[in-house]
C-alpha cells in the first residue's frame, strides 16, 4: 500500500503509486538538471516531488513520458526544503530512485472511499439502506414514483460511487451518496419544526438536488470535471433529468413539478452569492434544502480541517 502523504517523515524512503497533479518542464540547475512535479494521494493530500538529474541525463524524454500520465509510480526519499522547511520527495537515479508513469493501478490506489475515513461514521451499504428507507417513507405517490424511477438501474450504480465534489466536501467514492443523505436528514429535521411545509417535497428535493454531479465529475483516477460538467454544470443537468423523468409519469401535477424543479435550480442559494443558482430560493422548501446543502458542505470541510486532513507540505 502506498504511503499516505501526511504520514511521511523526514529522511524516510518511500515507494508507492500516486495521482499526478501537475508537472513542470525540466530546467538546468546548479550544474545539473531538475524537474518538479506535484502528486496527490487518495486522501487528497499533495506533496512536491523533485527529480534531480545529471547534466548529461535526458530529462526531456522522462518528462514526455510523464506529462500526460494520470498515475505515477515513485521511489524516493523524503527531505526538507531549506528555504521554507516544507517536506518534499527527492528522486535521483544516483540513489536508485525512480519515477515512471503507470497504468497498473486500481481506482482505489488514487482515490479514497468516504467510508475509509475514521472520523466519519459512514458505511456505504448502511447509507444505501438508509437512503432507500427514506424513499419508502415518502407518502406523495407522484414523488415516490419519481424517486424510485430515478434511483434505479444504471443510474443508481453511477450515483452510488459518484463524488460530491472535486476536493472540498465528501470528495471520493460514495461521496455523493454521503452528502445527499446528510442534506436530506438535515432538511427533514428542519421540516419537522415547521408543520406547514411539505416534507415529502423537501425530501424529494434533497434527494435529487445534486444528481447532476453523476455527470459533472469523472474519475481519471483523480476527480476532474467532465466536459459536460464544464459546459453545463450539475444544476442544469440534474433539473433536466428530473423534468424528463417527471414527464414519464402520468398526471404528475404541474404545480408540484415546478416546485420540485425550483428546489434543484435554487439549491446554491442566492444568485448574488455567485455559487451557480439559476434562481433565488423563494419557497420555504427551497430555502430549507439550500441551507441544508450549505450546512453539510461547510461542516464537512471544517471537520476535515479540524481532524488535520489538510496537508500543508
């Protein structure tokens, strides 16, 4: 198993497979050559790697073999930057170190599953069971049929493993399931305080609010935006799918359709905040889901910082 970056220590020899974040072209340095790159482990921590080459070494060929790589295999030595004290990995052929591109990796080599985090009480199969138990509790027959139609077959398989973000909250395998379940539970808890709101509408809106992220991100093996994610975004793609699925249900109430789509289109809160909402939330149900979404995302990020998961190297 590859050494976790945050657990690396000064003067330690390391060997493992990591996602390649970026790489700089080799340059002459102190009578030799050097090439700098950055790698990321499955927990989203990053560290700089410096390859030290002799003046006659062909680093250009090595660079060309690495520049388009998704995953690299590294054997190197953890050392310290004299300027700022930050740790980095030193690689030199003189010390039998190496770095090379590799296609011999499993997705889990470069990407974590949410249920691997010891500071989260999360298990993918338990989350799945709870997710569908919430759907079964929905009383509105149109919304229940919609939810059962959406979360089934090939789409469910993709949703089950999808990520909720690129790196900030619930990022990793099963991350979207984790985030969606949290948002739904938060929203339902708030709804219980206000008997006049439509808890079934809130439940459906929370469960569906981020379904567009199934297509917004892709595992490459790092988490990257897809072409559709860059061009269209998850809010539009999610609303479009829900609208299409609603139209397949006979006599689905038009008012209910508009209310549900409004939740999805406004779940990033006020347009003026610049977070991508197509509309300001203007119903109690939309306000609840938007704030539940923000609460879970922000809380996850802050808890992650508190637990020391953001590597500073």
